[in-house]
C-alpha cells in the first residue's frame, strides 16, 4: 500500500538510475563504434602494398605508407631514447635521494609539462631544434615526443620505486650493499613491472600524437634517410590524407587509422594486463 | 492492555525470557516489532541463528554482546539496511505493527524505522537542511522551520544551534553532530529508532548527554540500541538481549539480566570475564 | 645521507656519483620546463610590442596586412569547449554515477577499462571519424533537427556546411567524456558509505540518496574532473582542425565555421611568412599554455580536496 507520492518517487528513482546506465553504455559503445568503423572502412584497404610501397604521386591511386611507418618507428625509437632515461633516472633521484623541497619542485615541473597542450610542445621543439638548423628533421620530432614521455615515466618510476617494501631495501643494505647497488640490483628489479608498464603507456600516448610533429618532422612523400631530413609519420599521413579531396587517399587514411589505433590499443592493453598481474597503478 | 492494540507475538519470545516474572512482564507489554526465527547469511556464512525476540513499544531495548556476536547485524535487519550489501540473505519473519517488513516497500519502511549510526554522519549541508532533508523528500506540507525546531529540541540541540541554522553541519563538535543526526532521524517521526553504538565515537560528556536524551526520547518513539558498553545498557534500557556468536543467549528486563542473569555465559560477560 | 664520510669517500663507492647523475637528470626536467616557458615568452615578443593587450580583443586576422588579433581563436576555443562540456558533463556524470553506485564491482571495473581505452585513442583518429561521420551526420540529421524548429534562435541560425563550432564541439565531447567519467567515478567511490546509508535510513529512494547526498558530497571533485576535461578540450588540436571549418571569424550561430587557437597554429605555422606572423602564432600558443596551466592547477586542487574530505569525514 504505497501512496501516490511514494510511487512517483520510486518511478523517478528507477527511471534516473536507468538513464545513468544508458549514459554508461553509450560512452562505452563509442569505443566499439570507433573500432567497428575503422575495421569496416580500413580493413579492406590493408594489404601488403600498404606496408611496403611508397605513396604514389597526388591523384594516382594505389601506393602505400611504408615511409610513414618507418618514419614513425624511427621517431618513436629516438623519442624513447630521449625521454625514458630522463624520466627513469629522474624518478630514481626523486624516490631515493632527494629532499622534500627539491622533490616537489621537480614533480611540479613534471606535472606542468604533462599538462602542456601537445601543439605547444611542438612550438617549443620548433624553436629549439628546427629554427637553429633551419630544417625540419626526425630528431626535432623525436625531441618533441621525447619530452612528452618524460612526465609519465618520471612519476611512475618514483611511485613504483617508493612502493617497494622496506624489508627488501633493508635486507640488501644489511648485507653490505652500497646505496646505488641496492637500487640497481634490488629495488629497480622489484619495481620493474610497473615501470615497464608506464613506459609502454607513455609510448602509446606519443605514438598517436600528430600536432607536435606538424612542424618538427613535418612530412615527406619519400623515404627519409638519416635523422636530419623531414620525415613522414603515420599520424601526420592520416591527417594529410583525410583532409585531402581524393577518395583513394581517404581510403588509405582509414587503413592507416586502423593500423595506428590497433598499435596504440594493443600497447595499452598489454601494459594494463602486465600491470594487473603485479602492483596497483598509482594515481597520476 | 487492550488486546487489539497488542499485536500477536509468537510464544518463542516470551519463553526466551527466562524468569516467570519477566515472562509476565513481557506478555503484558505491546511489542512494536517482533522477530521470529530469524536466520541471516552473508553469502555462504551464517551470522544469525534462529533469533526470536521483541522490541517493546515506547521502551528502550538494548543489544549487548562481545565483538562479532552479530548485534549490529541484527539491528540492521530491522530497517533492511543489510540490503545495501549484495550477498546478504535473510530467512524468517520480522513484523512491524503486525506486518511483515520483508513484504513491504523498503523506502516506506525506512521512514518508519530510523537509524543513528556509530559515527556522526551529517550531510554536507547546513544544520537546517540536514534536519529538513527527511521531511522534504517525503513531501512534508507543513512548516519546515517548525519541524526542524521541534526535532532539534527533542535532540537537546536547539539552544546551541538556533542562531546558526544555516551554518555547515561540519562546524559542530562530534557530540553535537551526533545529536544533529538524532534530530535528523526524528524529523520524519519514525515509529522505531535504531541506534548503532551511537556514543562509541564520542567523549564522555557528549555520551552522557545522549544517554539522558534516550530516556526522554522513548516517550516519543521506540528505541533499539546496540552498545558494547554494558554500563550504558544498564543505565538506559528497559530490556536487554545478550548475544553470543549469532544467538540470543538471554533476553530479559534489564534489571533482571544485570543482577540475576539466568545463563552462566551472560554472567561471565557482564562480570567482564570476556568480551 | 650519512654525513660524516667525506665527499671523496662516497664518490669512491659510487653512491655519490649515482646521486649526482640522477640529480642532473631530475634537474633536466625542471630545465626543460623552464626553457619551454622562456621560449614561448621570448619568441612572442614582436606581437606583444606591436599590439600590446589589444592582441586579445582584436578580431582581425590578416597576415597580408600584418594585422593579428587573437579574438576569433579565443572565441572559437571557448565556444567549442562550451558545446563539448554541455554534451559531455551530463553524459559523463551519469555514467560515473552508474559505475560508482549501481554497477557491481566487476562490471564497473570492466566498463572503466574500456573507458580508459577510449582515452587512449589518438586525436587524429577522432578527427577521421569527425570528418567522415560526424560532418555528414551534422548535415543530414543534426542540423535539420535543430534548425527547422529552433532556427530563430541566434545559435541555431543560418546554413550549415557540416563543419563548424557544433561539429567540433561534438567531437570534443566524445574525447573528454572518458576524463569526466574516470575522475568522477573515483571521487564518488571515495564518498563514505555511511553518507548513503544515512540517506537511505531516512526513507530516501536510491536515486534521492545518490543525487541529493552522495553527489553533493563529491561535488568539488566532480568540478575538478570538469576542469580537467576543459583543459583537455582547450588544447585539443587535430580533431578540431579537421572539423571546425578553419575560418577566423566570430559568429553567433553554432553551425557557422570557426577557428580555435590550436587549430590555427596547426594550420598556419608552417606557412607563416615573416616574423610577426610566426610570433603571433607563438603568442597564441602562450595563451593556450597559460589557460591550460591554470585549469589543470585548479583541477588538481579540487580533486585532492575532495578525496581528502572523504577520508576525514566518514572514514
């Protein structure tokens, strides 16, 4: 025996709660929608040519994106070489050696860097690496992406190192190991899984970045040799092809999008599964 | 006692009371709530075993026992608060004014059976809005200001806050916050008020204030209280049930239980030999 | 540090070397950040000298006449972000409520996993979808649905070319929803249980206890998530560039083409002839940097405050 008002309140309750469910489902469905569309539109265009051929001249159909794939690979490799050591070693400093004051300054700088829009990072890299040498280059792009990898690597290294149990640390030192030996042989290996994950996630993030490459690596219709030439990359190719008026380029953009997204998602899922078997993720 | 005002309660409750005198007392009193053969489970684990007892109308009933005996769990069955945990399951019957609460709408039930929690938990709103919350959602048509004042007076808090009703509830001290929570619960005019160790997070002075309050409040509403403080139970309650590992060992009028307990385990507990 | 041993002694056993090396790398981070701010400031000196504060209120962007005003881009950035929030905030908070209050833990974690993946999708992919799906959708479905009945309102007036403020706003909304959901879900989960129980114990329905007690308790943190989302939306480049229409004009209608700060930098940076042009773009970059800096700082503050409150009050 419910009175009318209670009945109404219960109805509202059930309705609103159902609506929140709808919100959640819609949000998640977007992901599957994206994947689906990419698979549908891009799946058919992925063939051997895509990975091995260079782009054809404007207006001609066919060709591939081999230069962009190689370019992305080169730049990501160098970005890791730049960003990971700084983040990793800096993180070791924060976790193992620094005092409170210095630590908060470094952390603040890292957080600030993390929040900088990627296009502004591109401007910075341009001012530092393109302007003085007067040409676009792969290492300018790598510099931009490398900087973006630093904050995630730094914070995660620090958190994971800190989370290594004291016992391990003290055990090693009690055996006479010096500070740095303890760090290198006991603490870092213990935190290895988490740090690896963080690096992978940082990599996945920069792999998809386009804006910072627009005026650093710029782009190239051909292969680029060495590191000081403008270099084609997958994300920039996608952008260029997508906004062009050619249907064939649109088709290739979808294919490239599929490859890029596939790469990014696989790295992400890999990183998260590695992590979930180990330590909990620290909040950033 | 008019037979019509006294709901039927099962014989079990009376026979749980272990002296002839107490059985008579119990038989003569109207029971607001009766619990029959209650078994309660969290998932596969059974917490309460075959509980039968009554909560006497306009009296204070205390549930005592060592940690983990199930007294809080038992209290929380009375307003079906256990339902917020997915794996809980209940068998048996709980009646409020003769009607099975398990067959009623839970939202309506909870308005009638209120609860005060172990730690004061005022909402992040003003003092006024905290007390007015219950009446508002239930569509109270009268003057909210009057209801708020009335409830705060009943909770012995009015004089301390009457000029600060629009301040945040978090500016009050712990003891005041708990009295605010009592006022908030009273504002919806519940038939039964459940109190789950209401003083355990408070200092002795606040505790004393709230104990005084309880004696007054029972004229307004029936009270069931869980406490780990035996002296408190002895001071404020009319009936006491002693629980051990999920069973009622003894259920008697308070003076009886504390001066002449019938079960050796009860005696061991109240003389401090364990718990 | 042990202190009594000499510097050389420590150096010999390697600790001090390692400490110094790692210190240098840590300092590099600070150096890079400082350099970034410095470069932005130094390389935008020309427009600062030439236009002063007028830079922010002029709406003319004419490279040929060397006239550069930031207003159209600030306007575009604001409008697209506003549209994004109008769409993303209700959806995001709704989803977060579902995940935190209703869904069983395993379902909640699984869905959160997918939402985290959504946050990892590169911006250019969203741009791709924007160009080939949202733009046609705008032309065929959304525009008619809004313009026919509401065309008299200034924001819905005029024709649509598919691209424009609203299209960009929609794409941005999709991109920032995961941030709102993740953070809001966490702050909602950190609200102490007995807040909700107290509301239920007073005879609230589940929705009432959620909406009138739990959500207000987490209000500050949820605000933080919105600021975070806004910061993301402001700096978003590729997806916006691909669907905003790249027209440096201020227009009242949401269907009109426009421009954002990030988009104009992306499009015109490599074409900029002359120092003033280039430096004006860099000045825009500085503006963007400052905006996101403030928003991110505020966001962090708000989120920290809420999760602390949760652990103090009921915990």
